[in-house]
C-alpha cells in the first residue's frame, strides 16, 4: 500500500476532513464550493490480458481547486481486470491509499492538496491490469463502498468547502484476447526451365482460429488465389514467389520462395542410318546393334557438321 512520509493514520485524516468541513461553516450553515460532476476517463478502453492502463477520476469543474477528498473506484468484474495501483490528487500533504486484496476496488482519503483553481482536476488515478476476456464497469464510489473506510464520497475546495455533485460518471473497460497471426510455409521447386509447369503449395495453420484465404504473387505480374497454384514462366530469370495468408480475425502472414528459371536446351536434331542387327535372337542372348548418326541440315547451319558410328549391345532378359 502506498504510504506518505508524514504517516498520518486513517483516523487522523478523517478528523482533519471533518475539521475542514467545520471551518467552512459560516453562521452554522455549510457553504457549498459549487455544483460540479465527476467523470471517469480511461487512457484506453480496450486491453489484452497482461496489459495495463490508467483510469483518471476527474472533478469536471473545480473553480476552487481541490484541497481534500474521500473517493474510491470499484470494478464490477475483477475476473476481467484488477486494480494494481492507486494515486490520489495532485500532491496532497497526507494520504491514506488502499487497494482491495482481490483488486476489485481502491480508495483514497487525502488532505492539504494543492491543485489548479480552474477547470477540471484529477482527484484519483488507478492502474488496471487486464486478466481475461470480458467487460467490466468502472464506477466511482465512496471509500466505504470500496471496502476500506466508513466514509462517504466527498471532495472539497482548498478552503475545505465541500462540492455538491450533480452526477457521478462511470466507464467501461473491455479485455480482449490477442489474436495470434497464422503461420505459413511454401512447398515448391526452386529451379525450372522456361515453359515448365510448376506447382507451389502453401502449408498454413492458425493456433486460435482458422485460415480464411491464400493470395499469391508469382514474380512475373501474375496473381492468383488458393492453397496451391500451378504456373509456367515464359522467360528465364529469378522470380520471387510470395503467398499471403489471412486468418479469420484478419491477421496476415507472408512467406516467400525464389525460383530460378533457365532457358530449355535445344532439342536433339540428328538422323540415324545404316542400322544393323541380327534378324533373330533367343531370349537371354546378347545382341549387337550398330548404325551411323548425322546432324540435320538445320543443325549443321548452327554448328560444325559431324558424323559418328554408334554401337550398342543389348541383352534380352528372361
């Protein structure tokens, strides 16, 4: 529990607050500092479990400043979020701060604060930590309702005169589970020849949901959807294949693979003549076949002509 160097006790603070109220009487009648309202202002309205945020309790119109206060905050569902810290006022001379053991409430009783004498003034700040998915209300209450002190909700100006509260606001905090993005990898060839039909397949998973879609860019201006794609490249080069996977919550993950495409070799272009082989053979015999090969006229125009004799021995197997 936060403490103050002056070590004022709760009982002493209560007496001081009562004394301040008495001193503000004139002719036996308590003079009012003015009518104002309290609002609740979270720094953010949505958290993930384990994240923290601050919530300010604000006196909306404090023309006389704020000299003392008795104020608390209570959560409707501490299983969603809990209060982990509390701070009072601006720079009070004495404070008694309390946070409930289960984090459901916090309160502050303080005196001798020194604040601006115009506009809104933050009279209490609490720090909340998200616990589990859900929604909880954040309500301004008295220290008594917060479970700490038998004191009502009270705020005074710097002279000890109490403000009249026309309304006391509240706020809502939502805790939502953080979506885990999908995972994805690509299976497919890393090299090919121009004109080859290539198949790429994405392997994806989503730990907290399902995969909603697959979008591919194939590096040559082609885009396509689906878990697997088939494509042939028309020119040699290096192409980056990328797949973008989206889950059912809208999170996206990408994977890439580089494919090197080369020109296909020129087809064989030759003629075979003069083949000789035995007219008959018995199963299991070795048979010799011979002949001559010669490149075609078109091939001779591309490279020096040549001729060769080839022989091959084949054995018929049972």
